[in-house]
C-alpha cells in the first residue's frame, strides 16, 4: 500500500505522526526535529500497527482498518495480535490513567457521575467473558455492485476474553429513569479532520442490550491491558451485535430517552433497508433500519484455502460458528457445492455470545479440484445462505457460506 507521509512542504504530516504515536504507544521524541522528506524507520518499514501479526491485511491506514486471514483465526480464543482493527478516527496518542475518567450522564440518568479506573475496579464486581465481535461490514467484498467502504472478506471477526465490570451495574449505580430507551458512547479518539468538535463515531444500543449480563466495560483483553488499537483504558464490549457498538477509548456514556443520535447512527451507517431492494438502489433514510443482532455465520480456519492432499487422505477440518444473540445448533460442510451435506461435531460455547468450535473429517472421492463449503444453522432454524444475501447500500451482514479450495492429487 502506497502511503504519503509528507505534506506539500516535505514535512511529516500531523496525521502520520499521530498514527505513528498511537501505533508505538508512546510519544515520538524530537518529532519537531525530523528533517524534511525524512520518513522515520518505524513508518518506513511497517504496514501494520505495533504488536500485530505481520500476515494481517491492511485495508487502510487512515484510519486503521486491518483484516485477519481466516487461517489465522484458528485459535479457540483470539490472540490480541490476530484481532482485526476497525477504527473510524485517530486513536489517542497516549493513555494516562492519572487523568482518565468515565462520565455517565444523559436525559435518562437520575444523576451525573464520574468514575476513575480505581472506582470501577473497587466498587463493582469484575466479570470475564469470551465475546464474539464482528464488523457489520465483514464480507462486504462479496456484494455486486460493489458497496462503499472497506472491502472486508471474512476476517473482521474475533472472539477474545474480556474482563471488566457489567455496564448494568455502573448504570444502576447512577440511576436509570423509567423513560430510558438507549445508551450512547463517546470516546477519546479524534476525527480524521482534526476538528475537536467532531466525533469520529458515537453509537449505542437499546437498554435491553445494554443491561445484559455479558455487556461489559472492559479494561483487560486476554488477561492483559488492552492494546492501543483496541480501545484502552476502557472500552465497551457488546457481543453478538456489530462491533461498532463496542465503543473504544471510552470517556462518556449517556443514558438516552431517545434512540441515540450520535455520529454513524443515521443515514446508511450500520443500517440496512427495511425491505428487499434491487442491487444499486437508492434507499431513503426513513426506510433504513439499525443492524442489531448479527446473523448466523461460520468460518473454516483449518486448513488454509489452497490445501493439497494425496488421494485417499482424510482431511481434518475445523473452524468457528456464531449467531449474534442466538446459539448455533448445527454445523454442516459440503464437498459438492451444496448438493449434499455432512454434519460436523459442534461444541457448546464457553459462555453466551462466545463463538462455537466445530470439527469434521472428510474424504474426497478421487483426484481433482474441490471446494469445501461451511454452513451453520442457528437456534431458531435459520441457516447461512449459499449465495450472497440481499444487497444493501453499505454491504453489511453478508453471511454467505465460507468456502475453501482443496486439490487432491
């Protein structure tokens, strides 16, 4: 990916410096002394933020949007270095717990309160859950005509272990009025324009989702401090819904008496048509609905697409499946383009809203090119489609069957 780090005068752009500072997790010493047209080594040799697996795919670096190839998602619990990144603005340059606070306010809050990290850790019980986070645009590159936005394939999903306090406990300590319908979050990330009056993103969820046991204000990822690209020192983690609801770098949550009207809550942002439309159609804003629970989906994480087997060899398949707010009740694979299906061994989730692991052993009838298709069915009987689902303007919630290629020789 070709990057332009310098402005017209040849000096390092402020945006490049901010991205570098965020990626390194520290200030760039003597930044004002960097010569014209000189690119710091940390920028020159890196296409990924610090701490990320070198095999991840960069879709954009301003803001950072980074995808994980399916075969790198083979872990039962996603490691931090293999988690996808979906940012809307620039991460804060540093995180200072001495000055950081979280404010709870809003029309439907009985009072306004501010909490330090120490308050959260000492006044409320901590909980740990494995939670599936998936970008609403995961699979966008499958739509035709192409939908606008980062062209994610299938790797904008993760299931890591998050530790923090229940959002419900914190909101109830403030007091929730009877007219509360939604919460909205605000973070310390900055708009790409640099305008401090603009929010890069400010989304939320209805109260019933905000008050679920598994909805966390998290400070730890897999038992460690959250890395800078994933929203420290505190972030929302709301499993099963578009990951855009899991706000990063939190500094404020508002209890609203209306559907939250923050940045990227309106228009076609994280919204789909309320009825089927023809590909390429213009859909009025009033006919768009907010994406809530994500649809049933699965992923083949082993082997990597393009595997080569010898005739007669058994192939061990494995992967994950998830279904938004629901559970997955059945997992199937096909070797003949969906004509017949073989049942997989499907494990129960670690906890509600965690993905489920599946395995299968398959044998191929002879030499040739094959495709393995994977299909999950949720607890309400809905299965993944074998073709791309209904088109929508931003290419959201594509849950078509994942496929890998296999050659038998």
